[in-house]
C-alpha cells in the first residue's frame, strides 16, 4: 500500500486561522452548542483521534497519509490540537512544518467482519485499538470492500450496526464519527454503494436516540459534489487520489472541529 515509511509523530497545536468548506455534512451530537466534550479541555493536550477502516483510511492511492494529511493541516491552520493513534504508521514526516502523527488503523482490503476469504476490522482489531490507545474520537469509514467484493451486501448495514455498538460500548465517552463510503467508479457496483449508504442514517439516529455519542458524516456527498469526481478525485475505481483525500480530510475536520481543543 502507498505511504511513507513508518516513523515520527506529533500533534497539532496553534496555527493561523483559516477555514475550508466541504461538500459533505455531519449530523448527530458533535455540535458546538452540545455539552458533550470527548477531547481534553486543556489546549496543550491533543485530542486522540483513531482513524479506523480499510485502505482508504490507510491512504492507498495518495502520496502518503491519505485524508489524515489534510485533516492534520486543517487542524494546524485553525489552531486545533489533535493527534492520531493506532497500531499502523505511514505518511509524511511533517505537515505545515509540524511533525505529522503517522499512526492509524487502516487495513487494506479489510471488510466489516471476518468471513471466508476476507478479514474484517471488527473484533480484535477494533477492540485492541480502543483498549490500547483510548481514543477521544473514532473516525470510522468501512464497507467499500464488502460492497466491491459482494460480501452479503444486504446484511452489511446490520454488520456495521454491530460494530458501532461494540465501539460505543467499549468507548462510551468517545465520539464515533460514522462516515458513508465514497463512490465506486463502476456503474454496475455503485448503486450498491448508494443502497449501503442509505441505511446509515437510520443506524446512527437509532444510536443517538439511545444516548450514544455517534454522528454521521456524508463523505459520498462530499465526493460527488464534483460531477467530475471520477477523473479529478480518484486514483482508480476504488481509491481517492491526493485531491480526493483533501476532500475527505476537510470533511472529517468539519465533522469534529467544534470539539477539538484550541
């Protein structure tokens, strides 16, 4: 998979203020007026963010680091303090002259659950990441390989729901951002992406109604806002290119910016 060699670390501290828009949106409990605050309140303490998912979380198809690079850059430029946690590492050494925190939990080729012929991020990968790194915020984007591999796609939302429940049970004081998956640039497969994504709002709203700290981020909308996304934002039919990862990084930042210490 793409990316720079492991090494380095860091967190975002103060920087010049600027704001970049995104075509997506987040809904749930991460609003600025909400009393819920998963991150450290001290500006000097970074918010621990766990990027959790498949090769898109890993950053495959980028020049290294995927959406995490732009997310980190936006945090610096907006004076927000975050760091990434996880068992894997890749990405540049520095971003905006600050050490880039390379850690993540993006597993190339993985599905939601493990089954015959495929491995999933649910179970030990997710559970160990939460136990070992105690994230304040979890950025979850998973399901592309379920859809692309035709892994019982109809039941994929139910599998995601169980993963959401596992995360919110193990990390009840953290915020879970559940992101829709981006388009698959294949006319025969992409309708399945849309069907999968269409099930996510109900999954999230049910958990939010039950008092869980979960928000939905519409990365599909952020991507398809550009009608030329297939040529402008994708490195192949599954993965973003650097420009596509910028779109995702900005969308991720907007979903959590109000909660990050500054």
